[in-house]
C-alpha cells in the first residue's frame, strides 16, 4: 500500500464522494432489480452461486461515454475522475521506473515494452461497488484471480474491507489504510521480470454490511505489444515458470486466452499463448 504518493487529499476525498454518490444515483436501484440479486434471494440455504461476482462495475476510458442520467452531477463526476485518472497515469509511470531500477533494467524499460507495437499502452479505470449482501456466504464479491495486465493501482474503500491477497498458501486481509493506493502487479510484469515480480492472486469477499467502493486503474500493454522476459534477466538467471520458462507473445493474443481462463491457474495461460 503506497502512501506519500503525491496525490492530494482533497482530490481523493472528492473521488470518494462522487463515486459513492454516482452509485446511489445511477446504479443502486438497477442492481437491486438485477437477475443476480434475484438469483441470490431465491437460492436455497446451503447452496452457492458459482461463476458470478457480487459486484457493480463501470469502466472509464479517455474517449468513452461516461454515465449521464443525472446531467449536473455527471459533469462533476466526469471532471473529478478525469483529474484523478491523469494523476494515476503519472503515478503508474513513477511506479514502473522504480520497478526498472529494482530489476536493474534501463529507465523506462517496462513503459517502452508496454507501448511497443505502434500503439499507446492501455489505461483504464474500473469503478466497482460491492453492495451489502444478504447472503455473503453464498456468493463471491469477486472471485480469486490474477490481473492480466501490467501495473494496477487500487484506491480501495477505507472503511469497508473485503480485499484479500494470497501469500504462502493463505489468504490475508488487505487492511484499508486511509487514502493509500494499493499497488498490484499483473501477469505481464511477471513475464517481463522473468518471475522476479509475481502477479498476485486476490479476491473480494461479499459483506453483509456497508457498500464497498473500489477504484482500480490499469496501466496495461497495447494490444499489439510484444511481451517477453527482459534479456538481462534471462542472462542473469531468472525465476521463470518451472520446466518451460516464460514465452514471448503479443498481448492481444494473451487477452484472448485470459478472457476464457481469468479465474483459472495462470501457468496454463502461459502455456496456451506459447502455442499460438
């Protein structure tokens, strides 16, 4: 969890406010009327909903249409989130430079790899809410997975918990720290670092009380970027996937595999993309 990250407290407080209000104004009622909500309500005791997540999500990009039901509020939401996304994009660059240095790679190595293939890297922000769940033992907030992409910066709720990370075979709570940014590395950083950085398994538990807010920004390779272990880290001895090492591949090909196997073990994904 990153503190002293340079993003103003005033901006972070505004982000929390507009995202919470946005859910109440534009999403909460629809969620309560959704097939997911009804399915859980009708589920007999002792059973569990599989292959679904107790999560409401929108994705913000630079050029897509943002929510607009409540026009006056939407302008405030749009301006605040555009300002926040600009700050997070800069922070991603700083984090990647620290990773370069830690790995002994030239400055901007990871960023340049993500921007290869003639296209700019992808930068998106996922605004999620995990509403109070009447039967939290019967559904996942978000199923366990690793992230497909590069550097993920999560601004999680500082009151309602639920985020867990897998370490040494055990699940641990990621205790909320006010106005910190949780840094997570995705599968592409694992490959580029030849396994020195691992993509982290994580999940979110549904909770009976509170409306958990989660704002995750992803700095990912362009779909045409070629990803492979940095030659310096292969020469110096890496800790790649046992028995076969990490493959070289185009990120768009990896995403086509990941879309079908997101919640499965990651090693078969590397195997599958090698064969493409």
